[in-house]
C-alpha cells in the first residue's frame, strides 16, 4: 500500500498514543503522560520531515496529520480540565470549550464554504499556527508542573495567552472567510 508510508505510519502511531495518554492521566502517571505527549510531538516533527525529505507526501497524510494533531491537543485539553485526577494545575473549562469550539467552527465553516461555493483551499494562517504552538506550550507546561506536583503561575500566564491567541486567530479567520465570501459573490 503506497499510502502507508513511513511518515503516515508515524502519524498513525501518534493517534494510537492518545488512548494510552488518557489511561496514564487517569491512573495518575503524570510523568509517563508527559513523556508520551513529548513523544507524540516528536513523531509530529519526524513525520513531516520524512514526508518532505523522501517525497512521500500523500493525500492520506495530508488528512491524517492535522487530524492526529487536533485529536491529541483536544484530548490533552480535556484531560487537563477534568477534576479528580490529582492535578496540581487544571486548565479552566472555559478555555477548553473555547479551544474546541474554535476548531469545530473552523471545520464546519470550511465544509459549508466548500459545499456552498465550491472547493477552496484554506492555508493555515500565522495566527492559527501561533495558536497551535501556544496550545502545545500550555499543555506541555501544565503536564510538566503536574508531574512535579507544583501549582505554577506560568500555567496561568499560558492559559491567558491561549485565550488571547484563540480570539485573535478566530477574528482573523472570520475576516478571511468574509473576504472569501464577498469575492465569490456570497452565493
């Protein structure tokens, strides 16, 4: 199967890490959960590097890679929000709802636009990419301080940084979508 390249296998491995991550979080193995989160991040870097260097970019990989990233981040946000897991730092539920809602809104908007006015390519914006980096930092730092069992003001700063970049990237996306709709005649 030509679609099952080494890069795509790493992406699938990242997806398979998600249930293990949840189990580790539930059973209070915060160090192992952090290690798995970092490992998943490394597979994300590697699969992109391998795909570019070996010319193994595939349609399957173009779908699987962002899906694996979103699943990992959403799962991590949810796990870091849940009460009763013995976490020194919990993410506020409002942030998790906001982050998930932003992603759902983007996916639905792309689907509606593609159905209503035809296929369009939506390239990730600098704000979207920045949001992803801030989310990863927020999750990673929260996992680290939970492993250390220390409440940290750094987590609070990252929570509000996540809030700001979520609002900025959502506003930017709304502007781009409005522009796209007006250019197409607003069918």
